[in-house]
C-alpha cells in the first residue's frame, strides 16, 4: 500500500490554495480545529502549515493568538499593487538591452494567468534572487484578486495582449507605461477589489455552512 502524503505538506498545499483564492478574506479568525476537520488531519500539521504561511505573507498571527488572513483592505491592496509595479520596473532596469530570447512565457489561454506568468518572467530574467523573492511574496498576496479583476475590468484580454506585444517588440518605454497603467488602474480600484473578494469569500462561507 502506498504511503499517505505527509500531513504537513497536505495541509500546507490546501490551506495555501484556499488563502490564494481569498477563502479566508471575510473570516475574523481561522479556526484550526475546523480546518483540521475539513482536511481529515490532526490540528498539529494544520497549525504548522499556518505558521509556515505566515512567512509567505498569506496568513498572520492574530492580535490575541491564533491565525487570521492577512489584512487586505483598500489601503493594503493599493500598497501591494504599487509594490509589485516597483518590482517590475526594477527588473526592467536590470535587463535593459538584453535580447528577448526566452523572455516571453507560453500562453495558457487565461489572460490573467498569462499576465502573471509574463510579470514573473520579467523578474526571473533579472537574475536577482532578492528581487524575485520580494516579487513572489507580493504577487502571491494579490492572486486572490485575479477573479475580481476579471469581473471589474472587462478589457483584461486586450490589456494582456498589449503587454505581450510590447514585451515581444522590446518597446521598453511603452512597456513601462503599460505596466504602470495596468497597476495604477487596479490601485485606484483597490476598494472595489477588496469588497469583491470579501463578498465572494462571505458567500462561500455561507454555502459551506449549509442550512
């Protein structure tokens, strides 16, 4: 019989996925016993996984103990979009003049996922581990807003296509402006994005509780 997966890794993977989807956005606290029950695990690997995710910025220690989702109100959302833009511009600064070979990731059919892959490719290309770590941390915190972006900004496919076109043509000044516009419109809509994720999270929680 195959050995079951490590309980800690299972808890880490599934709780991370829930955090990235915004599942905890409206929860005042993350109830360890309830998470353990849903995963079919003891509370120990769940607690360890939550502690690990604190290091990724997806979960925080609660003010009175326990764990809570990282606070993502309008100001926090705005700050993270602004910081991701800083990471991307820094990556472009570090790679000015480099050829475009290997620069563009393959397209997967989802505009938001394609844009995310393109952003990471910019930063990876810079070859700066500290910059990549910072980018991945903030980008991970913003993943829960992807669906909300698609609902609020109906031109996401055209926006993503433009980013790929500029990256392929190596029009650096225009690419910088497009990245700036991409992030600033989301920064300006931070309150709407935050409310949308909170609303969806609350609806999901209600469905999960049942009658």
